[in-house]
């Protein structure tokens, strides 16, 4: 950084040369950014190349279906969409319960392309939305980090983010989920906040509100923003960093942002009524008080000010106490203390497992393990502390924000493995700063100790190892030069401040040069080590993208001695349902397969991955854990015609319904007390072998999974549980098998039609029906929580069987969503 | 079982002869058929009927048309009617293809439908000619029982008449029905009737009046897969940059008895040689079970539906492939080109209920006209594809009841100026140019209000 400054000051003839170099640097950094975008996009295409261009997993299928609806029927129909093909017979108001950001984004892209007569299908657009937005996210990271620590750090952070595995896991091509666009929105909102903080421009403040609006549209994680920014504002105020720029960065965001957020149907009045948003309002009041104080301080003499302070404090305290009391009373009066279940489980990690089994049942809501940190952010985990230190040298408003961001996201990622995604950008930014600063120090000391070289570098573009670094520095200069030439009044203040910050720092750097210089050998070796570290990171990221996170989970492959095997059973079953059942038939399955059934088979389902009605899920769980006749009655009362079970016993697919059965019993038993978990347990374990309890061997799930299973090998050996099944020969009386896929992974049964009533038996069956209906009436009141964010959980293969001691966790299995 | 059928057929017979007397039309009855031999082949699910007619002109004026009659139930399933005139005797026999067209005749009894054969040379008085007629029927075998278990064999009904339906007097006629195996559950007897091996012989019958009809029913075993493509849309897109892109959308159904044993899991599609970038998918993604074998004369694509098709089950899928343009596109004159492509369904041994072929001509082509060897419905559409401004002309050909016999070539002629090929690249180039100009302009314009 010092070299160009010195040259421009010392030799005026070099001025032209220097502007040329600045321009060259600008172009270079532009192309580097372009390449970073290409990298971010193309590293996510492994799934398309290795598998195919297809939507992945569970939630993306729902988003895909919503997008299809949007492109077909238009935006107004979309807002009013009542979906009667799910949660039968309740239905679901999609328009009012879905975060529309992702859908609207993809819908807009599709519309734009089609209006240019580029006939891409909705599916193609959906598949590639995530990689495109990853490129945007890495550019947003560049902008954010540039605001904090200059263009060099910005480029480093951008390249780190482009391939951070944690983010790749959510944004490979085909992973069409909210997080794909939300991370971009998150980083971009933070960038605009920092930009406003640095410039004090109302223009950026407005943009910031709009970016925040986009974030609210996209993901429930927007509460992170609306809590983190107030925290930072509070931090600034407390540390005496209050300025009018801070006020402009914050006040418009709260007012405009809250108004805009309330426009999103799924948020609505929650934007002012739930506790997640209260912190921002509290800080909003505080910043006004502080602003008033600063204003009064400005117009009063110090003596008068002291008097005023004592006056105001005594009066203000009273008012504050009253307001706080009212707030606390309001919060306390709501049943969950105003916090939604998921937010509460963020604050109290044990909350979910204690109270909401359905949240606990999703593996991505578990706390992460240590290896998952290494898997997901890799070497960044070691660079983060260095980056935090670099942020304190010197501490600015922007760098304090980064420190706060990393600190809070580390906490949240520790609570819920899914939130590792929020940590990833923070880790990339701090690591980018750390790497860039380290390179800066090492190259400077090398240059300082090689006098021949140092004189050369003043003219030359720089030595090879630090070429990019130089270019990055140049980029800053170019921008500055451009600003000077334009001389925009709005940027003046910002520029002044920049110079204010940078001038002394460069001066002191020049003075400290001698002190900071490291031994030549040490710096060369350190540089090499850093390069190795970076190389290791790249290798790991590419491996993670290619091997760990690219499996679409609806089509599985396995390598064996005789080549590649493809297990396409899920789509086989869904295609069968789609073409060979009536369009209005109802299909019951465990909720995991709800989204896929509605999207791929186009059939009505009873429950799906939007787990908004626990009672309904419990009804299905109860039916699955009941004996055949009771189950038939429950399903018949729900108009179900087909039942779909996933069974991995033949090929050893570990995340099948038998392994999820624990949760069916637990969730079912939570609502319908006649299902008792101990009835299914032998010595505290779920077993399906000869030691299994009679309740287990007679429940519907067992029967549907193992019906005719013994015909495959003569013994009935289950390859997931690694045991012979307990009951081998049995017949189904109320269900008939209509379809079983190639590898037996999906089995579809049909409810047999009701038998003709025989006079003598009428009474008996009647009493049975009435008992079920009365038990239904006694269901607990519905309680509702937002949609369980779905998505992939590849690295974190919790295995129910390992927990329960059924069998060792099978690692060859596909990613598991539910444990 | 045979009793009631016999009664019914007797009734039909009288009814038809009655109708005949009511509706005698003059022109038709100059001709008479001295001998008719019919061979009905029931070995696959496509019914092939070979009819040999010896036509005599008993009138005084020369006749140039011979009319064939079909009962209305057969007309809906009629895939193709071809007629050949035989010339010469014994070994020197040559065949001349004759034109056959559906015609409407007034006073058709019982909605009988007609096809007219146009003779090459008018048949003079007292002369005779031998005509070979081939027609194919689809969906004419009705599974009975309609639902069977996996291991049972499939039995089907075939309904027809023991007598050839004709507006002419037939002096002598015989009908042979060939069944795929010797397993024939039952068949209607219209004496004299013989059964030997896989063949049932009806006749010879002497001197039957026009529109004689005698319903027969054959119940026999037929285990061949009933592969029916309910709807096939083939889109052929021509790009003058050297590629012919074909997309075929199938709606396949197994029309056999419900829940019949596995329908050959493999289907064979015969594609043109030098085929490239083949894909096989459905609306939820790629179907991984397919094999492509290519040699210099043909390409064979072996495909497997996602799930085995049991009787009554359906599946849909799309096959797409690219072909080198020079194999199919030819210049006929200045700027006038034609594309030569196969009609019909590439899948072997399947019936297509409704086939739509869309030939998408390049943007800017004019005066399209299609030449198809048999009657089809034609109309034009416009399609917008990559960056089109005026849209591409699409020649749409539609035909119902397509059988493998229809796999012949058809041509679409159109006029195209090569300069139109450059339209889209130039458009893109100018768009980028304007974008860069706009960027340069933005960087050089000072929009600030205050200096």
C-alpha cells in the first residue's frame, strides 16, 4: 500500500505511469471479481455434471412447485393460493405462509428469459438460481469487506466465500432453497449498512431498507439482521462512537424496514408484535435519546449541560422504568413469552428437545459436532481469530460490526447446525481480512529487505507472490481517483473520512516499517505456508462440493465392484403414482415425503414438510404405529387411498421409515396417549428381530415395510438393521400391495374397500369408530409454528440406529434429514 | 354360447339384406365380386387383414372405381388401407399401387363407411381384375376377462363378420383367421367352419347379397404386449447451423388386460444413424435406464420405462436427439429446400392413437408445404424459440391410428434465404455493443447537480 503513495509523492513524472497502473489495477480487480463469480457458479455444478439437472431433496421441491404455480397463474393468484393438495382435509394457504423471495426471484428470472424468447423451463431456472446467487453473494462479500478493510481483503474474502463448503451445501445447482438467495440478501444488507455507516448517505440507507425487505421476503433468518444491527448500534453508542452517520444508518432502516417487512404476508404484524423485533425498537428509542443528548450538548455550555443531564436523567429514568414495565408485561402476557418456538430454541438449546419433538426430530436442528465445523468452514476456523485481531488494528465502526457479527454467529451455529450457514460469510470476511493483512505484512517486509526489489516495485507492477495484493491496493486507489474526478458531494464526507483514517495509518506504517519488518526467511516461509493453507482450503472445498454435497438425495448411486449402481426408486414410485392413480386420490406417508409427493406425483397428501399442524402429523404417526385395523380406520377417515412407505432393508438404505419410526411413535404418542413408547421398546431399544415386542410386530409400519420381504432371500434379512426380521410370514387384511419399486425402496399400498356390513357385526365396528372419533376430539389444541426449514444435512449424519443401539450407523447411506 | 350368437347373426343377416333392398343404388351394382378371399392375422395386437378381391364388371359401362365397405366400429380403428392391382399371371405378376380415398355414399345402411379404390385403367364391361387390399386395425382386440393375475395368460375377443362386407354381390368368399397360438377358447360357427392348428376357416360361402353381415366372435389367447402410444408429439426443429433437433413426447399405455404380467420392460426405438446428444427423461427428470447402440445404418435406443408397465398402466416420457442436418435437408432449387424425414413412431411394434409431427422451420422461411404419402391433417403454427423476433413457422401434421406401416418418408418444402442465419448473432452483437457504449457513456457523463 505504501509503494504507490510514495512513488506518486516522490516522482511527479511517474504520475501518468501511476494512473495507468491504477486503471490497470481496477480492470484487474474487475476481472478477478468476474472470475470469482465464475468460480462460485461453476463449483456448484458438480451435481448437474455427476447426476443431472434436477431439483434436490425435500423443501426445494415445494419451492419448485410454488414457482411453477407462480409462473403459470401469475402473482395475484399466487398471493391468494389456497393449496388443497396438501394437509388434506385442512389445506394450506400458501400465499400467506411462505417466504416469497426465492419464488419471486426465480419467477422473475424465468419471466425475463421468456420475454426474450429464451425458452428455458421453470425447472432449469430453479436449478441454477442458487449458483447464480452464490456468485452475487461473493460479490456482495467483496463489497462488504472492501468497506471494512479495503479491496485486497475484499477480494480474498470473496474468493473464500465463493467456495466455502458450508454455503456450497445449501446452494449447489438444484438445491433450490430459501437460503440460496437469503445469504446474498444477508451479506448485501450488511454491506449497505456498513456503506451507510461509512458515508452517512441517506441514499444508501434507503437501499439498505430495500435490501432488508428482500431479506425478509426470502428467509426467516432476517431476525438475525434486525437483532444484530441494533446490537452493533448499541455497541457503538456505549463505546462512545455515536455519530450522525450511525443515526442515518439505523433510524431509516428501522422505520422503512419495519414498514416494508410488514408488507410480506408471512410476517405481517409480527414485524411489530413479536419479541424478535423488540430489540430494534428499544435501540431505536435509545439512539433518539442519545441523538437528543448530543444535540443539546452542542447548543449548551458544559455547565448548563451538566444541570440538564441531572434533570433529564431523573425524569427519564422514571419514564424508562414505566416503558420497560409495560413492555415486560406485554411480553409476559403472550403464551410463549412472545418468542416463537424456533427462536426460543436458539436462546435455550434444550428448549426444542424438551417441548417440541417435531423440531427435535429434524437433524439439521441439532447442535453441530466439532468435525462439522472443520468440514464446513475448514481452515477458516483457524484464520478467524487472526481476522478478529486484524479488525482491532485499528478498530473502526465497520470492523467492530464484523467482530460482533462473527461473535454472534459463532454462538448461533453452536446451537443449531443449520445456522452454520450464517457463520460462513462472517468466517470468510474475517479470514479474508486476516489473510490479506498477513500477506500485506509479509510482502512488505520482503520488499523492505530486498532493496533492489523495493526500488523496482515502485515502477514495476510488483513481485509475483504479491501481484494480486498490489492489484488490490491499486483498486482502492482507482476508486479514490475516480471519486476525486467526479467529486460528488454526497461522497465528500466519506472520502474525507477515508483519508482521515488512512493517512495517519499509512504515515505510521511508514514510520513503523522498520519495526514491523520480519526476517526475510521467516516471511518467505510464512508466505509459502499461507499459500499451502489456501491450497489445502481449495482442495477441501472442491472435494466437498464434488463428493459430499452434490447428491440430490432423490436419486442415489453406489459404487460397487461391478460398476455404478443407480437407485432411482423414489422417482419410479412418484412417476407411478402420477400416471396410474386418480388425480384426486389421497396419499398418506410420513411427512418427509409430502413435498416430493405433491410436486413429483401431483397427488394430495395428508402431511408434508411444512410441519405446521402437529396434531395432523401425530394422526399419521398414530396410524403408522397402530395395528392394521385401527390404522385402516384412521386412514379411511382421512379419505386416504394409497399409503407410501420407504423401506431400505433390501438395499441397506438407512434413512427409511423404520429408522424414523421412533419419531412416529413419539409424535403420535404426544397427542394420542394410547400410543405408548414403551410398548415398542424391548430393553429400551426399538427392535424388529425376534426379540421385538408384539406391538411392534403388529403395527402398520412393520407390516407394510416387511410384507412379502421374506420372499426376496428366504430369510428376511434386513440390511439396515442387520438382523433377520421377527415376523416373516403374514398377510395383510385391510391393505393390498399395488406397487413396489425396483429395489423395494418405496412400497405403495392401497386401502382395501370397506367390507359389506354383516348384520351381527355392525354394532361392534360402530363402537370402534366412535371410540376413534372421541379420541380425535380429545386432541390437544393445535399449536402452530412456522415451517421447519428443510434442506440438506449431508455432513451431519445422525443415525437413529446408532443412538438407539439398533445397528451401527451406516455411512454409505444418503444424507439424512430426519433422525 | 354359440346359440344366441347364431340367432343374432341370423337377425343381422336379414336386417342387412332388408336394408339392401331398401337402399339399392344404381351405379354400384354394375360390378360384382366373383371371388373374395380374406386372411385376418391376429398374431400381434395390430390386426392385419389381407383381402383378395376378384372384381368383374357385369354392367355395360366401364367402371373406374371400386368401393370397399367397412362397418362403423372398424372405421374408428382403421389405421391404413392399401390396395394393389395385380397384373399378369403366375410368376409374372406385378403389382400396381392404387389410390384409396375415404368416400361418403348416400343411403349408407347402418352408417357403413366407404373407401374408394381408383383403378389405374377403367374396367371395361365383362372384364375382371384382381385387387389386393391390405388394411390394419388397432384396438380391435378386447381383453376378456378384463382383469387378470400376474401369472395368468391373457385372453382377448376379436369381433368381425364371417362375410365380407361389401356393396357388391359376392359369388364366393372365404375367410381365414390366424390366431397367435392354438389356444382358442371359443369361436362362432357359421357353417361351413373349420379349425386347423392356428387357423380358423370360414367358408366358402356362395352368393351373398350386398351388405351381408354375419357377426362372429373369436376368443383366443394373445400374450403379446399391447404397447399403445396414446399420444405422440414429434417436434423436428431445423437449424441451418447444422443440426436437426428432434423431441418426441410419448404417452405410453399398456392396453392389455388390467394387471397383466410385465410388458417387455425394454422398448426399442429405431433412430436414424449418426444420432447424437440423445436424452430420455420425463417431467421429473432423467430416466437412467437406456442404452444406445449405433452403427453406420441405424441407431437403436433401448429404453425402459421408469417402472414395468402392467396392463392398464401408463407412463409418459420424452426422447430427444440431434441429427446432422446434411442427412435430412436437401436443396431442390434456388432458395427452395426440403427436409426429408420419417413419419410414424420410432418405437417398434407400437400403435399410436394420435401422432402429431411438428416441423419447426428456421426463422424467416416462407411458403411451407408438406408432401405426405397418405392423408393427414395439416395446419401451420408459429413458435418462438431462442431470441426469435418474428417466430418460426411450424408445419403441423396430425394423424390418428398410426401403425409401423406408416414409417415412410415425408417431405416439407420451404424457401429460406441464408442471410437470415446471421440475424440472431448480429442482434446479440449489437446488444452487447450498445451495452458497452452505454457503460462508456455513463462513465464519462457527470450527472452531479453541484460542482
